[in-house]
């Protein structure tokens, strides 16, 4: 049922999503062995990781600016070529220069600029193809995701063995041609982004002025995320300052979103932000504990990277598919609130496996570390995580105003990615508070309590919040009319409701290419995930995969 006209366009999409998948996964997986080779401790590793993922929190602003500010006569092509050159140059420096950890973090930031910008600016084209080929249904989504996933799995298969048996910087040289590859189809015009006439290349001020609240929200969120990166680098030895800033910025952003977005969408966005922020990322402790040698963790797992980055990743991808099937077959007709609180509880339960391994209870039961980790963290946890992730995108899909789905997704994805940045920053502070020391003399006594607090106790706060922030409706109900000001029944709207709907619409930047919807959501840390969703009046098709641990 699915075809894209012409060999050129097919090659373009393979390059886009395959390359994007490979680069994102390479950058995520290579960070741990690379920073450890520089002698970086767990807390600094997590700080540098939070800096690297910052561009994903700026996607709302990037989308708005690319639509309103043509660059060298193009809305997309020139931006893509510029960031591809930037990313390639960053990989060259990472592979050849002698760098400090801070300099490396800045280059990883530029690599993320490429992956995030290419991802975002091509979503409009994907939406256009969905409009032109409505008969494709889930086939197009599956094909695009498969292209992405092939790149990610290829990166996972390469990174682990290279980290164990070679110079880790070889990975950066592998990434250079992959990063540049996207330039070729873009220069040949495969994206079909027409060059604007010289008299029509100015800034589209009317578009920015027409939607001041959403534009202001996107600008403020981008500023907060960029300042957060700067604060984390400048005060990486003072986690209290980092946490004070991140909590202040988060509160202001959440309050501002209540003013800038329609009420129901704003409340759900707040829940999804908290869902990302309250599951605290502690990779700076866990990644180091699982891969530490015997001098730091006596009789510990001491996982090699081939196992930790390659085998686990492959199995986790399969587990994500199982999670998708379970969600669709078991939870499909549940109430939205029930879906969320159950999925939150299941994800928290997945954190128990880390505690079991850290406390060495699995050894007492005669279960090896690799077997317990593979079953617990790669299979059961990923299934639970997918069951928590799927309803988030389902809800976002059903709340996005029609004909502006891609724009709304970019803004909401930026919010949730900023939540990940907040989570990482809080994680740095908690690692210090629980007195975790990842360099000799290592101290791990507080790690089980840290896992319990960060992955079980704190995320459970979301359970009562589901009854406050999530609508009391079934996943099959029409939530869009109520979101835009319609009455509770979802039937025909009155004239007053129609006026309110138009009022809400005025707050969103409309785009000619927003007839379809796509979300490529990146969750950083050990729980990275990617999901592509299409939204129409009758169905939502979703596919998920677990990504890399930046």
C-alpha cells in the first residue's frame, strides 16, 4: 500500500531517518566510554550529558524561526546543510583534537544541534507526504521508523565492540560521513523545499506577531534551556546552584504555559512535563556502577560495553515492541487516567531490578548479573517504560488542534525534553546528596536508597496528579472539541463554542505543512526512547524504540 514517488525521495528518507538514528545513537552510546577515558567522574558525566541534549528542548523555537525566517532563500534546505556541516566538523574535532571534557561537551551539543534540527525541519515534509498518500496509513510510519531504527541498531552494534577493543575515538570518524551524507540529497532538492524569490526572503513578521503567546513561550523555553546548559557547565561543582536555577525555570515555564496554551492542553502538557522531570536521571551513578572495575565495585557486574551498549540495546528494542503490543491489546479501551496511573506504577516497579542487583540479592539467589540485568532492565523495564510512554503520545495526539499538529508537537516535545534536562540536573544534586563517589575511593552505600527515591518514590507523586491534570475520559473519546473550547459532549458546537475555538486557534502558529502529525520524541539518559505517531480523525498509529544512553 505504501510508496513514495521516485527513487530520489526514497533515498532521501533512508538517509534522513537512518542517518538521524545512527548519529543520535552513536552520540548517546559513545559518551560513557569517552568521558571515562578522559577521567571524568559520574556527576560531571551527567552534567555534560545534560548540556549535550539541550538542543532538543529548543525545538519549538527552531520550528517557529525556520518557518518565519528564511535562510539563504530556503525555509529548510539551508538550515539542514548548515547544521550538517556543523555536526561533521564537531565529529572531526572529537576524533582528532586533544580536548578537555568541557570542550567535548560543547561539541556534543553541536552534534545534537544537527540531529534535532534535521529531525524537526523534515517533520513538515513527512506531514506533507502523509497528506499526499493518505492510503498509506501505518505503512509509511512503520517504514520511516524502520529506517530510523536500522541506523540506531547499526550504531549500537559498532559502538560496544569498538569501546572494548579499540580507540573509542574511531566512532567519531565513522560518524563524519554519516553526518555529511544528508547534505547530498538536500543539495539535489529531494526535500522539495523551493527557493524563495529574492523579493520574498524577508522575515515573516506577520506570522510572529499573529501568535505572540506561543512564540513567547517557545522563546522563553529556549532561553531557559540554554541558560541551564551554561549554569550546569559554570557551576558543575555546585549542584545546589544548578538545582535552584532548574527548579525556578521549571516553575516559571509551567505557569507561563497555563497562560499561553488552551486549558486542557496546558494541564496535560504540565503532567507530561512532570512525568519527564520527576523520573530522575541518575546515569552518572548507575552507568558507572554497572561498568566499574573491581577496584571500584568489589565483585560487581563490571559489564563490558559490548554487553551494556550492544546486546542490551538489541534486546531492549524487541521488548519495546512487546510493550506496544501489550498497550494496544490490553490498555486500548481503558480510561486515560487509569492508563496513566497504572503505567506510572509499572515503570516504578521496574526500578526494583536495579536495587536487587546493587544489593547483590540476585547473586544470593544464584542469578548472574548479566541474566538479571537483561531480564529486568532490558526486557521488563523497557516493556513497563513503553507502557508509560505510549499513553503520553496518545494523549498529545488527541489534544493537538487539527491542521496544526506538527507545530504543537514541536512545542510539546520541547517541553518534555526540557523536563529531561531538569531531571538530569536534579539527578546531579541527588548523587551528591546521597554521597555517591564514582572515582577511587569509591562510595556506593547510598546507591540503593538513591534508586528507590529517584526511580520509585518521587515518580509515584504522578499517581494522584493523574486525577487532577488528566481528563476523565476514555482513550477512544474525542478530546479535541473540549480542548478548543467545545462543550463536554463532543457533538456539534454552538456559535459561542465556535468563537471560543477560533480564539484558541489564534494562539497557535499555523503552517501549510501541518496537515499530518509526527513526533520523534527523544528521551535521554538510560531511558531514551523514540516514537513516531500519526494522527487523524479515526486512528493513531504508534511505534516505539529505545534509544541510547547519553
